[in-house]
C-alpha cells in the first residue's frame, strides 16, 4: 500500500511537471512586493478552486494570503506553507521568463515555492479519498519585509486554528545544494533576523572649518568600526552571530560637513539570550563613541524573526519519509545551521514542524547565482521533486497520526 501511494505521487508529480514550470514562470514574470501580492494570491486561489480544494479563503485576515483546506477522513490537520513575495531589485540576464515588472524580481525563489505548493495541492486533491486527515495549504505574503510580519500576522489571525494544525512543513530552494537534493537538520536551522537604525547627530559646518562643528561622518566611521568589534570581542566564539551595516546615508555636498548620518543593518544569532544582549552592547558602544566626539545619537532596534528551530520528531519523520520517496542519497542531514533568517520560525513557535532546503544548483546549466542575486534562477527540473515531497510528507503524516 505504501509503495502504491509513493508511486502514485511520483507519477502525478511527473505528469504535472510542465504545469508546475508554467505556474512558476507566470509568477516569476509578474512579481509583487511584500504585502502587495494580490494578483499572485488571485492566481493561486483560482488554481486551488479548479483543483477541487474544499475550502479556499482569499485575502485571509485582510492580507493578500490564500489558505486552502483539503478535507480528509479524520479530524487531524497538517499544514504546508509557501511564501509569495518578491524583492525590490532589477533582474539581470536574458532568460525568456524574465520579470516584466521594473525593479521587482523573484530573487529568493518564492515563485518556485508557490508553484511547488500548487503542485502538491493538485496531487493531494487527486488522493483526497485516501487522505486520513486534512491538509491546510498556506500561501503567505510578506516574508521578505520584517515590518509587515507576514507569518506572525497570519498566526495571530488564526491560520493554525479551525481546524487546529498538528504539524507544519515548508521548503525553500537553495543554490548551495546540488539540484534535486533535499537537506535539513533538527534543532537550530536558521538564525534570528533583527534590524536596527542609528542616527549620529553632529553639528554641520563648512568643510574648511571642521573645528567649528562635529563631523557625524567621522563619528559614524568610528561607530561602525566599534560595532564590528562586538562580535569579535564580546560574543563567545562558540555562539554564531553576525552584525552587518547594509545602508548608510549622510551629506549633500563635498564641501559641507552635514548635521547627521543614518545607518541601518541587521543582527543575526542562533541564541535567544545572545539576541537580547547584542542590542544592549550596541547601544553602550554607540553611546560611548558618540559622547567621546561630542556627538549625539538615536538608536532603534527592531526585533524581527526568531531563529528557525526544527522540531526533532517532525524532522526525523521528514528525513525518513523523503529518503523513502527520493532515495537515500538525495536527502542529507546538514551539519551546521546558516545565518539567514526566515519567518517560518513564527509557525514553529506554535506547532511542531520542519523547514527543508531543496537544491537548485546546476552548474552545467549555469544556474549558480546565490539567493538575492539579480542573476538568481532555479533548475526547474527540481520543481516536481518539491511538489511530490510536500505531498508525501502531508499524506504520510496524516496516515501515521490519524
């Protein structure tokens, strides 16, 4: 019986290959920024209705989210999640399905995630009579922008309730793994991702008279240098942490010392305790440097996504099931976590679950660009693998827990 279902899912995924690729290309050519995914959401909702998904909720909780429910025999529910938003960057390259929207691109693979979950939904609809429970399909907006808190908003609005979710699985394409290889690990998987903003306030003056002012550009340089010593000298070397200043702005002319300089960046850690300490150390450092130069400052720290910590039980289950489905060599246990962030962590605070990586790197095809690159692409041959993996995990979870 298990072999029959496994083969059926593989066959259905193979038959859907061209459709899944076409869905991905449509979404890729028509990207939408965080919390603006209304056309993408409508595209997803229309597909789910055509598949025969029992319940399709559009604009869930007044956000551009789509939630579908495939009803099974028993009152147990497993959730599958994909994100839908793109990034504010111009796509480069000459692929035939290049973004049609200037300055917006799916450079993190969310188009692939959405297409793969649509594929899984269609596969599961084809197996509806055999499902031992319900499958909740979560197509989430706003993963990329922490200020609109896509996953947290859906959780607060009850996406994991009615019916209550017992476990959740998500998958993310990953260009550091070979095409078609699935990787995950139990425990810490991805880092927290917090944001900060610093304004260094000096006293403007003519560039030829620096002694009459307080140069915020100079002070900012010292602040940056001092902040980067936090990780190297205050953090235990055995506890990973990253502090990055990614944006700095100040001044308007080469011969004017400006009034202020602003900086923005992120802090990433795997430890909740260290996460709190770093913000305190940052303010102590900024205060000390600015006061030494006679400047003032404003500092704000925005708590973003907590770390992604995969549940032990669901992760052991996922590894076992996917090795059964794809083969032993196609599923690897990753040795170390990475310092990227993901708001899938918000779901894991409420229910057990596992986040997975799907390799999309294919050097023969020239598909090697990293995530968030203007040249990013995926090996589309792996899309059916993602769909069948999600479908099989949902099916088997319900079978074993009903």
